[in-house]
């Protein structure tokens, strides 16, 4: 019987043959924490009583969730991270560098075949570049920081095949929202998902990252894809590490196989207050919005900003809408400036904030007021997520968000045919 | 030992944002202070009802979403002895046992808020004394049992200088 990608990558890191269900101690290639989780990483690391980190080149701290700091409490956490980084001589990406899930692959810290842990649930993002990466809590991360290892239960795998050619105005965000609608918030808990099919192959690597990013919204431990030529070119252009691409065997064992045909898919929107509460945009057109947001580890990359800018160019954001843009990294911000996208945003009336998580976690950059409605490119719309339990969050693609921001209500982006 | 059920009104998919909101966890580092705000966004009076030794009762996929360890930490600091749910999300599951918080998976549909409960981890039984019902809990994986016995993952690691599961 053949093996899945998860079984192979975890076997390679345990130096023994593993199958789904096995528990093993594995060597970890890279790990990191962000400013919502690093304070406890530091506390737990100190409790372990070790003298140094296992390998200073394989760990980073990233200040992205509330950056720049909005209050004294957060400033103290940031200071604690900077002090730790200096004391143990480890790298830190400070405010303005970007979102952890953009920086980790973009800065070349990971490559195909790696095993990666992050103290953030969306660490599954790099599955798109053939990395087994998964989120853990702070104390688990501290254990890895001290020892270079952690224990893993090898997950069973669901195979997802995405067939067909995406219609105009429909993007990888719509594809993943549609899959989550079908599988449900709990449908892949404890499991890995492997994504295949011509629709995936046709996507850019950046678009694929959006899909793997949201694997955790079905409960999955990892959202994996094979390394094709596009992926190899992408990682070789960013990382000096040698890639070890891992493919599943043809006779690998899957707990389920699900096939989707996206050739007639409409733009998708997740409604409050659950990510799997998804509808076609057509059924929601007309819902009045107060805020729009393009950014995050899901959709803050260059092609996302380009797609939003194309809809906005030469037009104004609706006077009753606050439109916030957060590029996913400093490099993306710079590139967006060079290409004139930042100028388009600013002229349209958008507010461009520092690279980082932006208002996604509700700590800064645009918390919602009571009764307000937001449409966002983020990955979560839980009650209170954007800072107020009495507000409402819809999730969609950058293009749907931009079209909605102009109209002041949820809008089908296909109304702007010439700009797609 | 007597425990009382504290049942959440929202049954399934209670995420860690609901356990402790991001607007608190980013600025408050003291677990006792955080515990005052647990489940505030879905049940504002919840924290005030919790008594030491209570068992938190929930539905499917408890603890989904964010990896924040402040979630199990705040549940423990609020005074909970254990959490009983139909199922748990995986990051929360690891985090809880790492901190020494007991999680049991069983049918929770028939347990009402305030019921007196008795949990026997060794036998794998959760008894609802108010209703005279006994529920079988799913066996706790041996790795998790080991972590609980050692008082959490930090103590386990310090005791053996690494992992020791055999």
C-alpha cells in the first residue's frame, strides 16, 4: 500500500516508516511564533530551563497581529519579544515587515518536503508549496524551540480534486469557500487534505496559498499540494534550501475522495458568524456594508491587490464605506507602490495600513462599531473577530470586496466584466 | 469528587475566539484576569457562574479556530476541572493536555447546565447524577495520559529531558 504526502514527510522526519494513526517524534525544520502567541512561548521556554534555542537559524519571531502596537499591554508583549530575540540572538521580523504566513515562505525559511510548526493556526498555508506545516500552541512551540523536535500523530488524508476552468470573476478564495461549505467546519478535524486537479494546476502559487491557508477552517491539520514546476520555481527563487518534493503514491490510502467541478462556480461569500456558512454572492447582493478589507494571510498578496485595484481604478469607494487595505508584506507593499496600485487605492479613498494582519483579529486598524457590517478577504468571520461581538463579518475574494466597497452593498463582481 | 456542569448555550463549533476574545488576549497576560472574560462574546454572564471544580460541557468541534493557548489556560484559571464535549479541534486538544487540563469526548446532549457530574477517567465514565445517566468517554490516547500524569508537557520534558512515551 502506498503513502500519502503526510505519511511520507513525517516518515522522513522520524527516520522510520510511519502510517496514518502512528505517533512519532519528528525533527522540525523550522518554527516560529507571532505577537499573539510569543509571550507564552517565552514563558514556557524559560520554564523548560534550557540554556539556548536548538538552532537559531530555524526559528523566527514575527510581530504582525497588532503592529504597530495600539496600547501599552501590546507594547509590553512586543518589548518582551525583542528582548528575547536579543538575548538568544534569534531573528525577529518587527512591525511593518508583514504577516507571518507571507514572510515564512517569501523569505525562504521553508521549502518542499519540510516539516514546519508555527504558533498560529494558519501555519497550514505552506502546504501549497509542498510543506507539511501545521499550527500548534505556544508551549508546544517552546518544546520545539528547545529541542528541535515534537511529537506528531500521522493524520489520515482526504483527497480533494478540483476540476474545470474557473469562470471570470471567480478565484481560489471562492473555490476554498465552496469546499469548506461542503466539508464543514468540523469535516476534516485531525486529518490532512491533499488538493489536486486541473483548476489547482492552473492557479498561480500565490492563489494556491489562499486555499491551503483555509484548510484549518475545515479542521484540517495540513492542506497539501504537490510541487509542480511552478512551485519549484517559486521556492528556488526565494530559498537557498534544497527542495525535496514529495508526492503521494498512486495507491495511497485516503479516508475520502471529494471532487468539485468549478467551471460554473459563482463568487462565494461566507456569512456571519461561521466560515462554513457559505452562499453564492447572487443571494446576498444588496446587503449594506460599512467596512471593506483587503489583506491578511489569506488574500494580501500582490495579485490580490492587483485584482482589487483593477476594479477600483478611477472610481471612488462608496461615501459610507471605510475601505482598509493591508499588504501582506513590506515587499508586496513596495511592489504595489511601484505598480501604481497604492496610488489607485489612495485616490479611490482607501486607507492603506502597515503590512501585517490589519483589522483581521480586531485589535487595531479598524474595529467595528455596534451593528456594523464588514466584508473582508480574511479567513474567519467569528462573532467578535473584528473587535466587536455586535458586528457582522462576510468573507469573500478581493474582487468581490472591492466591487462591494464601491457600491456600499455586497455586489457580484461579475457586474464589472471589463475589469476582471 | 463532585463536579457541576457548566453548559454553553452555543453547542457546536465553539471557537477559541469565543473562549477568549483577541481584544483581551493581546493585552492581558495574567491568566486570572483573562479568565474573567471567558465566553464573553457568546454568553456575557458565563464567567460569573463558574465555580471551582466545574466541568465545562460543550458540543462538536470545541476549541476550533485560533491556536491561542490562552483559551485552555483561561478555562483552567476560571476553575474548571475538565471539559466534556462531543469532539475537540486538534490544536486545542494538544494545548489542553500540554497544560494538564483534562478533556473527555462523550455524548453531551443530555447534560443540562448545573447537573451534578462525576468523572472517572480511569474507567472512562461520565455520570450525570441529576439524571442518573452514565456516558462512556472515548479512551484518552496514551500520549495524553502520560502528559496528564506528569503534570503537563513542560514537567514531562523536564523530567526526561525530552519526550518519553514508551
